[in-house]
C-alpha cells in the first residue's frame, strides 16, 4: 500500500515505524528537515520537506498515487486542508486526519464529502483520556482494552506472590471460576512472551493477558491478584489538553485535584470544571504535594507536556505515598526505562493512538487494533466473511485454522454488524435492525472445537507483529466471493 504521512511528530513517526515494518511504501512530509533526516536514517522510507497543505508539496510527495493519506501534523487546519486537497485534486481513496480541537469534533458535518472530505478523524487526546479512565476503573490492571463495542475486554495484570493461581497450571483456572468463561491469551515473563498451554504454570510477577466478557472481568481478576480498593481520590499534574479532558471525564465519579503551573490555564480550568479543585503550583514541589495529602491519593496522573517533569513528579508522588502513579511519556526510550522504576504505568500517547490508525490500514475487515507491550504485540479484532468455500476460517473449528505460531484466537462475538467509525476515532458497532438484537449477541470464549461463523468478530492475540500479515490473509475471502 502507498501511504503518505503528513507530519513527523510522535504520532507520525510511530505510524511510519509500524507501517514500514509491514512492507508498505511510505512517504512522510514535514517542515522540519532534521526530523525527516533522523527518520530516513532509521527506516526505509521517502521524505519530503515542506508544508503539507500546499498542493505542490503533495504532488512532490506522490499524492496522486497514494492509497491513503494520514494527516497528523500539529495543526488541525493543515490536516483538514490536506484531506480536502487529497480528495479534490488527487482523488485519494482514504483520508485520515488528526484533530485536536473539540470545536471541530463537535460538528461531524465538517468531515463530510461536501466539506473537508475526511473519511476518519482521530483525536489522540481523547483516546489517551479514555485509556487512563479505564485504568482508574480497574486499578489492579496494567492495561484494559475494549473490543466488540465494549462487550469483551482484554486485561493485563501482574500476578502477585500468594495469589490463587500462582504456581498452578492454567487448566486449573476453570476450577477457580467455574461459572465464568475466560481465556489467558498470553503471558509475558521477564519481558519474554510465553504461549499459554493447559500445563503452563503462572509465576509471581508474570504479566498475564486474559480475555473475558466485560461484565465478568472483575470476577476473573480477583482470581489472578488481590483486588485494590476502588479509586476515590485522583490528583492530576498538568492542565493541558489531556489533563483537562481527564478532569472533565472524571470529576463526577471521583474527587479530582489538578495541579497546573500556568496561572491563566488555572483560571480557565476553574471556569471549565465544576467539581474539580484546581491548584496553582509545581507538581514537583514536595511541600505542595504534602499539603494536598498526596499520601491519600488513590491515583496520581502526571500529564504535562514535559517527559522529565512527568517522571520526576510521578516518582516523588510514589515515594510520598500515592497508591498508583501514571506518567505520560512521549519518548519511547523513556517508556521502556520507566517500566522497571517506581512508576506503576508509563503511557506512550503514540502507542495508545497507533491502534486507531492501524485499523484503517490493515487488509481485510479489521474492526479494532490495540498495540500491546509498547508495540511488540497486538490484539486485533477481525470480522469473518464468506462461507466454507471462499474463506479459510468460516465453518472451521479453531483447531483446524492454520494460525502462525504465537497467534491465538481468544474470543468470538456473534451478532454484531460491521463497525462504523466516529470522528473521535472510537469504533461504534451497531446491531442490525433485522435479525439481530442486543439479546441475541453472544460472547464466546474460544476453545479448540469452537466453530467460526460468517460475520463473527474474532479477537486474536499476536505476540509478534511480523505475523500480522499472515493472520490478515487467513481472514480474506477468495476473489470469487460476492
């Protein structure tokens, strides 16, 4: 696929890295030549220096041959204009735009073919906000990811010493949760993946990924580790785009405090948030944290634009007694380092966002993609089409499907229609008006004898991203399928 990426920032660079590794032809455009030089030194791609909203630059970048344009510059207006030009001048089939402003997102008509011709709009700040909000709902989890319109969840937890399953084989899981269907999709031990089998023994400190119906997640989690007390008090460092969104999304559920260094931003936050205490100060000020009872905080989220500030404030908050600390870190090298520090969860915005982009690029009918383990693994939701003659998966048992080693089918959702994508970048899946109702929807945890039917949403865990293309090819129907 010929892909044109506009913007070489964190999101653009991460997208380029993911897509280049999947044998796509990538061209990336940015006004900063030094950024492009760095990317070209590390990856097999083409670069063009210039303004992505100029037709001449798009022509130079090969927009007339592009299958997809990914406009992820820092400017909403540049992204919108680029998509409009791609549609009207170059007739590009698919246009994706990164949109920051809630003003634009509140008016979906802006993105229609009659206006800026944006096929899919993503808002990284909103995606990250929803990601953190899930972690607050499940404070024991390292990751919480939704599939099939929220009907199925993939949760990562760290097994603890003395836990009910530590030292036992996975096949014992059914004895612990006899009335709940669940499946361990993967285990990471000392950063190395282990393909789970019935006789696999869970060890303390293992990172365990399991799938279950969302309504059963908390019950299953209790068997893997000690449940934390529900979150009540939240402190946020940084009142920028993500901090503000998280405050607004959380203030009616938790006691929220935001620390912001900029006086004018504090005033804006105080006017915008009604149940949040806004504090003017420095989140690395030990005296301020102590005076605001940091030791009583269930969650401390450091969400400023400065990686070093987020790291230091999170480490300080943890040392002073905050129960769980979350740090937003843009530099990928820092994210890897922080996983072994006192920070409970280090979040890379680019890695959280990349799944929303990959869902539009992948071959076959991909409903959702989630990047795991900082991009090393993926969870993917594919829709099966066709019949036993035209498909390699429909009408076949799970054990009969020739998956590459390291790829596992975890769950199947039956009764969902094809996904539709909203301007916010989140997937909305609707039940068909005829033949399917919410009561008919089934969440099936996959076993060796489970048979896949046409239109099933199949959730797979892939421990190595190099296998993705093979998995996608399995779900593609033959040319003769109508």
